[in-house]
């Protein structure tokens, strides 16, 4: 027998399994992939990658500085303290559950929302999606899962290429713009059928759960309601819907704007957020009381309401994130003025709709349509979670007009940022580093706005002071 040993056969490594995401792209013959990251404002940042270069487990990289950039493209003075001295990249990973077609693209194009990680593989603290995930983890520790349903208002306006000119309502099918209040008017909605039909086609192609559409009180002001679901899923859908609605309107020569107060003599646009909590173990609504009596609710619901009342003013910088946001709150006819609550009372900042016990919920009416959906949902859920942890109790419900009880919310972005900066409880829950970056970015935006000399100042002060 030979002393030579026979060479050992090496096993052929199994071929790597194709991910469901890559199969999805191949089945639809996708040629390009839009890798999306929601920034602090709520707009889409990212890269477009050829489908054959796209990886299901490693999307691409982006500089973390996108989360420390103002809406005007400027950097706050402490930019390198907020990010890192080297201005390093983040690692992006696609979330397969968010893949959708881009129905308005000429070629077969997909869009996928990506999560942001550090080079060490940890969730990046400045990413809005990760901020919401932090709050949801706090509920998971209690065996609870938030369920939300946003109502998003917006205006259709004529194309406006000169920012010095005020916005105007567009003409509908009749060729005439709206001049009177048309709340809940079916005919007024039908004026914009071509735009809305295209919006619904896009929404269906993207599997966005747009439930109902109504005409709001403003001229060419509309509202879409989303089916209640998981908070992250709904934040994703609102983020994508804004892109979708703008695109559908643009294809018909019209702008869709989510500015909170776009026109001086028209009402503002809100993003009301219905919210409840269910037990992970059995799916039951923990807000419901022990009886079927109208208006009965559980101690947990009371604590949640108490948290919203105590912390919503400190969280207002997330509900009203822009200088324009406070025009809606301070001058709005139907916008909330305070943190009072009531049953089926739309004059309150916190409205509890009358419904069956399994549908017990609270509608927070503070957020404007200009709010980043991830941060607005994270903030309102954080307020409620703090109320549960601190076992807070709510005030008595208001039965009359809460408007008569005065205004006790921040009146400007600067005041709101001061409140957030002084609230250690919210900062700890949302992330201290994130809150510091958010405050710094928004202060820079506020300062930039304050430098602008308005036409009002030139008209009334130029020769009179």
C-alpha cells in the first residue's frame, strides 16, 4: 500500500441563496433601483443604482452629514461635532418589506427604503427611521404595539415659479378655480378627477393603503386617510405618498404642497394621527375599558393621555418643524390651541372619537402636513410612553369649545426648540445625539429665515419708521 495519502475531496460550497428582494426585482425585470433614505425634513435622499449592481444585503453608502443639513442646504456651526470629525459614510441596508415599483418611471424602476448603520453595524442614531424604531422598542418591552392611522391634508395650487408671488388655487375641469369653502364637497373633488385618478393608480401600483379621500375646507384642499396599521409601515407610506402626490399633480401642470400654511386666507394643512395600543400576545386594545359604557377607558389610556398633555408642547418642534408651521397653529381656525382633550371634540388638541371598545383611540391634532412622518409618530408615541411610565393622569375632558381656554403651545420654531432642549425625558427616549442634531439644524433654519427681509417690512416700515 502506498504511503502516499489520497488527496481529500473538498466539498463544493452551496450556491448562495437568492434573496426574495432580488427575486422580486428579476421577476419584474427591474432595470434601476432607487435607494431611498428619509432625511430630517422627510424628503428622499439616496442613490439610483442599476439593478444588476444592486445587492440585497448591502445597498450603498451615504455621508451621515445628510442628517445634519438644513432645508436650504446649509450646515449648522457645530456640523462636525454632530456627525464626526471625518464626515464619514453610513452603511445602507435595504428593507425588503418596503420595495415598490416607481409607477411614473419610463423604465422598470423599483424604490426601496434603506436603513442606516454605522461602520460597526449599529443603527445610526441620526436616522429618523431609527428614532421611531427606538420608541417602538420601548413599547415592545411592555408587550405592546402601537397602531396608527394618519390623516394627511394638502393643497393643489397653480404652478409657482416665482417665490415672490402668492400661491393660487388651480383651475379644475370647469376651467375655474375655487373661490368659496367646499368642505366635503363631492363635486369639488371631481374637479380634479384626472389628477386624483392618476394618484390612485400610482397608489395602487405602490400598494399604499389610501383609504378615503375628502375635500377639506380650503380652496383645492384635500385630505387622504390611511388604513390603520403598524407605525413604521404607515410612516413609510406617508413618506412615499408625498412623492407620489407631487408627481401625479406635476403630470397635470399643478403643484401639490404639504406646506402647513401655504396661503394667507386659507386654513392650514394638518397630519392628524389616530393612535392606539394593542397587546402583542392577543391583539387586544389596551385602551378599552372594562365595560361597554360610552366614554369608558382603561387606566393605561388615562396615563397615555396624561403623557400627551404633559409632553406634547415640548415635542412641538417635531409636530411643527418649520417656521411656516406656526402660522397654521397660531392663526388657524380649526387647528389646536392647547393640550385639552375631549370626546368627539374637534376643538381640542386631543380628540377621542366615539367608537366601539376595540377601536378606542386618541387623535392627536398637533402635527402639520409638513412634519416628517417618522419623527411626528415617534414624538407622539414617545409622549404617550412617558405618560405610561410615569403613570400620569389626564385632566377632565372638555365638553365645550377648547378654543375658549386659551393658547398654550409654542408660538414659534425658536420657542419650540427651547422646549425640546429643556426636556431631558424626551431626549433620552428619542436619543440625545439625535435631538442635539435636530435642534442645531432647525436653529440654523430659523436663523436663515430671520435674515430675510420680507415685502411686508418694505411696504410698511421702509418710509414710516
